[in-house]
């Protein structure tokens, strides 16, 4: 009685074994990497060193929020509180239909104020490109 074959032994056909060895030979790493064995990969400790920290970008401090600018705060309240009221009136059944109308009007007023606040004309000296 013959011994059972193990899958790692291969099918036993010489032609298939030869083709398999050719395929495996083609998978070897390039010669400039050297021969990589499991033992060499286990002892190969590649390290990463971060670049020098002398030329890293530090963004400037953002300007403070405009405390006395009522248009800014009206826009902020309209664009935040308006949609919030619309959503809350849809989720909470206690709120009446009037709060939905107030929310829509606040959102529209905030949007209109935001559009009206945009500059009408730009100076030709303005640089519209990205700053790196």
C-alpha cells in the first residue's frame, strides 16, 4: 500500500513540479535586495527617522471673532439656529408649525445677509491665488 501524499509534496507530476519551480524562481526578489529568507526578515530592522524639524510650517494665529460686528452674529444665528429650529420642529411634536416658519425665515435671512456682505468688486491688486 502506498503512503498518502501530503498537499505540500505536490501532485507528483514532474512536468507540473518543473513549471512550479520556474514560477517560484520568477518570484524571487531583485538581486539588489539580496536573498530574503524568513530568518533574515526577522532580524532585518528597518528604522524610520523623521526629517529635521527646522523647516516645518507653523500656521499663524487665526484672527479673533469679531465681537462688535452685529452682521456677523446675525448671519451666524440665522444659519445655525434657523436649520436647528426646522429640524427640532420636525422631530419634537410639541413644537408648533410656527417654529418651523421662524426657522426657515431665520435661515433665509442669514443666507441673504451672508450674500449681501460679500464684496461687490475686487481690486486688481488682490491676489486670488493660493499661498504656500
